[in-house]
C-alpha cells in the first residue's frame, strides 16, 4: 500500500532549506536494493531538511552514503538526531536499512531502534512533529491565572493536540508506534507534556 503523506509537502522544508544530495547518487544507486533506490527518489522529490525538530544533517557522512557495520549489515546515512558539537556527545544517526526502513543507530542499544517503515513515512512524521512544535504555544491563552491551580486546560489541550497527530501518524505507519520504537518514545514525552 502506498503511503500518502498528511503533513509532508514539496515546500515542507522551505524555511530551513534542504540538504544538497550528491548528483552522482543516481548512478551509484543502481546497485542498491530497490527500497533504498525508492527512498532516494523520495529524498530527491521532498528533500531532507537542513534542520527540523528531531533531525539535523549528519556530521559523519553525506546523505545516502553507504556503510557497513562489523555485523555486515548495510546502511545508508540520512542525518542525526541532534546538532551537538561536543566531543563527549554520542551521535545518534538516522539510517536506512536495505529494506528501506528508517532506523536509529545508537551504540548504547544492542540493536538499531526502529523509526519508520519508509523514508516517506519518516519525512511525514518529521513534518507532523514540526507542525506540532510550531503550534504548541497556540494553547497558552488557556493557562490558568493561578499558578497553583492543578487544573491546566493549556496542558490538556497541548497533550490532546499532540496525541491526535500521533494517532493520525499511527494509522499511516502502525509499526512506527509499537512499544519502544523511536516515535513511541517521543510521543510518550508529548503525552506527559514534557516536550
């Protein structure tokens, strides 16, 4: 079934710009698995953002640069989780596997963490999360006047808004929201109004 993006458009990354893709990738990609070639076409159409909530360009390689781990698993770089420059910072990378799935490589985990079933689903989820971040302050007018008031309609509205986005994304890419996946963890924080 073809994924139909709900938030991602051709101008989703207009404000931040897109990462330049190496023009030679078209020729190099002929030896890649079909799902990775399809992901490259998606990136060429929609772009990879220079910056989005939860996504930044990689500092260790260009987008779609292929590499292998000691286990023999093949991956293609997309970007990184945060824009940290500290040498103590462990870079968490978004990558594609040979099935076209987006994963996070994190040395602290025994295996890669699943993010999305495809690059189009990942970019749509990033665009949706950006949308959520852009509108999270829309509910500030609902803040109670008394800071000691335990009932906070603004918090409830922010959480409901975020979880509605999560539910729509879950309907489009159910595996991305199974227990302990990347987006499951992100939206746990949204449900707590922590981010």
